C-alpha cells in the first residue's frame, strides 16, 4: 500500500496521496468485514450514496461500501475510476465496528479509450456476495466486457452476477440462471472449467455509475474492459474536475459541485465566522437536526436544507445573493482574505467535517 493503515480499522482514518498530472485514475481498495461491521470511504470529501437517490441517504448499504452482513468476512475489491487534478488527494475511511483493509492503491489510466484491468483472480469460496465493484465518477459508460472462468463443484457451480446502477443484467441464454451472466453447469464435471468473455452494452450518460460483480462459489475473473467513449481533455477536463476543496474552496458556479461538508462549511463561514466555537457548532447542529427531521419544508438533505428558499426568503440568509456575506462564502480564501479570515474558514470546515 502507498501508506500504511492499522491492521484493523475501528475509527475514522484518512490517508493522502499525490498525483503528478491531471488525468483519469483508478483507486483500488480491497477490504473485508462481517456481521454488523461495515466500511465506507470518501475521496476528497466526496460522499457516495445509493442509485437512484432516495429520500434517506444511504451510506453503508450501497455498492461502493463494504457490508459485513453480505460479505460474511470475505474480501471485496472496489475500484473507483475518476478524474484527478495534479494535487494532493485524500481517502477517508469510515468503519463501523472492525474492518480489515487488505490493500489500497492508485494508478494513472494511460489510455482512457481502452481501459483494461487484468486480475486472474479467483473468488474466495462464498455464497452469492459482492466481489468486485467499479465506481465510475462523473463518467459515461458505453459498454463493459469481462472474461471469467467457471467450474462445477459436485453439487453446485460457480456463478457471476452483474448489477449496473441497481439493475441486474439478465442472461439471455438461460432461464434457470437468468440473473447470472456467467454460470457453470453439471456437465462441466466431465469437461472442466469454462472461460467466457461477454459484453454488456449500456450507453449510459456521464454521471455516477456502479458496476457490481457478485460471485457464487469460486469463479475466476481474468480481465475487465471498459469502453467509456470519448472523454473530455485539456481545459474542459480541468474545469470538470476542479471541485471545491478545503484548500481551494472557490465556488464553481454550481453548489451541486460541493460535498455535504463543503456546503455546510460555507454556511458556517457565512453565518458565524470569527464567532465562538459554541456558536459555530450550534449552527452545524441546526442543519443536521433539520436534515434528520425529514420534513420537506426544511429540505431533504444538506444541500436542500442549506439552500432552501421560498418567494425570495432564504432559510439561511447568507445564501441570498444580495446578502453581504454571499461573496465571502463563495470564495472564503480570496486574495483579500487576511489570516483571521483564513483561520475562520478552516475552523468552519473542521466543524462541518
């Protein structure tokens, strides 16, 4: 691993890494847990949630997370494909209970037009559970193909299921194994293992996409190939990945680009910068309580609560474009920011985190 992690994660842990150039990267994390122990991660404070979004945000029982009741102690590898700027980046691990992170790596995708992952890896023996998950971040998906080996084991065989954005891909060649794109048959007791490469065409637009491979028994995944179509490059790509960070919080022009932590930090900064910590914490709890109240008149999530307005009246006045604090919260670390203002911003972000 690029940097060591504790053998067992029991509390929030953050690691950092730098990339030398703007481009498309793969962040791979292999972890295991069981029972009520779960794990989720954030990359540069980006929260991953369910697809399609529901009223109550799900954080742990989703494909990009590790769910102990589904894994039952076995390993799951999640690979995040995303564009990164030349900068330092963070991965924050949020375990519930005890979780083992076996490995994490990051690598530059040299040729985005032909993304190939070579694994030659057999699944641990288990019963219908998540195995590999690919998370596409702000990317399209034209098609995905995979080469997989399956064998028959006396009374049962290897199977692999594919789920894309919460929809199971059906096997057009079998009604018995309708939900398993790759599957073994009893006849393979005599013929041996079967290697097949299959393609799933989707033509999905740019966005967040989850591609799950579920394993039953011990299939072998040889390789996975992604066709993402034509990706942005140059200045357009740079613009698309410059999401606000604590070190560079300048507003992109769309608050949807802000993480939940970022939007809350902006509110705290605009509403109560340089006030007592008690006041700052109080504001964060007001927002949190309104989110958890699940009342439509407050807003359904952090963005909804913070940005809520009706007939020109804002739930939180600093987000009114005519408010004197609006310019400050959209660019907390502007060239005119003095040391006291900078300290206030970092305090606001710390409390929001």
